[in-house]
């Protein structure tokens, strides 16, 4: 499966199961044409820019420099079902720095677990709220290189980054979204295609609860599940 970055989208499904157990597919990004519509809300102004707007040409240099000064590697997600603590791997420094950067920009606050497949994975970082699209436009449109040769496997509890929807033979990663492997025994058919950049250290019971909710035909939870807050922890 190919993932979609929230602008144009392509789905590639693998490991089809029967309807009772759902179709098991690789992580993907939600097609905004299929995203649920919410009531119009007043959208607050974005903060004054402190950093340059990123693109795929500037992002690598930006995160290389960011990595020198920002060594944090633990993030807590407060969700509607409880807290999930994540340890980010120093070996995947661009992806770690990107996740820390987005956390500090409050990007993940108000985003959702928008694709959920029980005994496979839960995927987050997108939303049907226009505020999320405005945040992305403010931060910039960019991709990150795949970093799949660090010896990490898609074991249960790892945090991985889906690749973008574009013609993408190098599996460049979609920086705004991530998925957590919930499958018992892992989802090793994903190894080598997606960048693993962290693991859950506390809160897999929360991941299991999220994975068990009822979903529609597009694997979107019938009741939205929000990341209320993402924060750096010690």
C-alpha cells in the first residue's frame, strides 16, 4: 500500500482477509475527499513564524541542524483513551527530530487516530478539521528519506512512518503521520518499506483499546479519537 500525504492519495491493499476480520493493509494516508466533514468552526490565527517554512529541499538541512541542539527523545500522547509514551530512536535522527519539532509546534494537538485496523495497527496525525490543514500549510510541505536499515523490525509497539502518496520509488516518508503496530507478533511484512523511529514504552493497553473500536468501511473510527495533547517528557 502507498500512503497519502493529505493532498492526493493512492491506496495499495495487502494481506486481504475476509470481511469478518477486515482487510489488512499497509499504513496509508486518508483521502481528504473521503474525510468526514465537521461543522464550521472559527479557526484561530497561527503563531508568528519563528522558523522558515519547510520544503523537501530545505527540510534535511533544517533537521540536521535541529538535531544538534534538540536531543529530546520522549513524547507523551494524551488521547481520548489514555496516555501513550513513546521513546524515539536516536539512530533515525531526521525522523526523531521531525517528531520532536512537530510536537513543539503543537502540530499533533487535535489530530486524530483516523485509520484503525484491529490486530494490525493504529494510524494517527491527520484530521477532518481544517485547523490541521492550516497547520501543515504553515509548517510546510516536505518529505523525509526512508531510513530502514537500522536493524529495527515492525514488532508490536513500534512507531513507524508511512511513505507519501507521490510517485515514490524511494519510499520518502510522510512527516506528519505515524502508525503504531498493534498486531501480536508484529507486522514484519512491512519491514524494509517503512521507517521505524520509535516504540511505545507505556500505554499499549491504550493502543489496544483504540484498535478495538468500531470503524466504517474506510477504517475510520465511528467516533473520532483525538490526540488531545502531545508533549515532551523526561
